[in-house]
């Protein structure tokens, strides 16, 4: 779920702009559909169209699309050019820290100031967020900035990826296989229908991330699949969500979201200026939307009609996009440059490409 900024070295891989646009769509799916729709007033929910109710039930899985996109992009950048070795290991983690931590830290402080008095926002939860371990220490959606759980899972996926990438392609393939098989076994034994379930935070991350790796390795074969087949696969996956007693992540991570990611690579509009703008700010949209939503809840709860709800969500989205743009330009980009510049060493190996993640 990342984009690659070129220009540091002529051999850097090209930016997969369509996937940048897609991660913007995924961020909006969580921020502007799933979380607001959960708060629909009873009259509006009772009369909502089937499509709205489907999004209300399943748009949380856009986070799993994030993981798939991220795995594909990391394979594209760090496996395709064989650039992640032991000499570049420090540069890899410097880039990851510079990309994810500054805004995460700022939002943690903001949420601690705004909601620190809440009973669930304990000192243990704060320390867990501070060290990006929030998904592994009593994960709870109401702890400070709830959606940030996926950031800690993403960092764990990076660790697994780096462990294999610095060794050999054979090790990387074994890690990929294990990181997919073990979550599938867990979901088969422990998985429940519906969701999201916070006990599945870590299985969801590696499953999607390393499925993205597989998609990248099979990209040439996938490129020969007719477009209608990919569309049909995505629609089939979405139609099967919630059917039967199994976890919905089976059809979402094994069929629906892989089909969507492969389909996105063929859609030119995802590379448009507007979509790339959204993709660049997708991390900020995801990280800042939740505390803003809490201030819109009274209006959502009082909404008496579908149109009134639409206007409230549109206003909420406009506010989030405004602050996401400020966060991107005044926090993310300057912090990233400052950290990379501050940790720069005179005799270090050539810098790795700057991969942005949501």
C-alpha cells in the first residue's frame, strides 16, 4: 500500500501509482464509510439500502486491503531490485520509522490530551502506543487513537519481511509461506464469522501482507488474466462474505482483495492527479479521522433521514481531508526529511528508496 518516490538513484523501481490511488480509496473506506456508518441513527439504519448495510458490516476489511497493497509494493521495491541486504538494513528501518512514527506520535499526544481521562486510556495503553505495540498489549479500539492498531501490525510485517529479504530469496519464500499458512490455520480453528475481532489483529496483517508478496511474484501470469475475470472474482468474493460459519477473511484475503489489487493495476483513473493526492494523504486520513469523528457523533446520532446523514458524513470527510493535507505537508513530509537527514552518515551505502505506507 505504498508508493515509491523516484529520483534518489537511477535504478530505483518505478512508482506503482495505481496502488497509491487504491490505498487512498481504502483509507476512505475505513474513515468515511465504516466508522461513520456504524453510528447511523436507528431510523436511518432501518431504511438504508442494502449496499449501505453491506458497507456498514464489512468496510472494516479495507484495512486488509492496505496489507495486501503494502506487501505487493514492498516486494516490488525491495525484492525486484535485490537492494535490501545487510548493508541497507539500517536504511530500511530508518525509512520505516521516518514514515510511520512521527504522525503516530503526534496523534497519540493529541488523543492523550483530548481523551486521556477515559478509563480505558491507561498508562499501560499509552506506553504500548508509544512503542507501537498497541495491537499486542490488550488491544482495545477505545485506547487513545484506536485505528492505530494496524500500524503496529504493519511494523511486525516489516520485521518478518526484512528477516527474509536480507537472507536469501529461498528464506523469503519460506517466510512468505509460513506467514500465510499459520494465519489460515488460526482462522480455520479460532476464526469466527462477522468481525472485526481484535484477537485476529496479528493474523490479518501477515496474511494480507504476504499474499501481496505472492501476487507480485505471480504478476506476469496475473497480467494475462482477462479483466472481466478479475472483476468477477472480486464480486464473487464480496458476495460470499458473511456466508457460512467461517471467518470472512478467507474470501476477503484469498479472493476479493487480491482481485481488487490486481484489477487496480489496470485502471488508469487511479493514477490521476486527484487519486495520487488522496493516496499521498491516505496515512494521514487513516490516523486522524477517528478523534474528529467523535465530535461528529452527536449529529450522526440525531440524523433523521438518509440525506441528512449523507451531508453530515460529507462534512466530516471535508474536515478530515483538510486536516490530513495539513498533517501531510506540515508533519509527515518535514519529519521524514529531518529524520533521514539527521541519521545520514557520510560513508553509508546508497540510500534505499523512500517507500510510503498507510
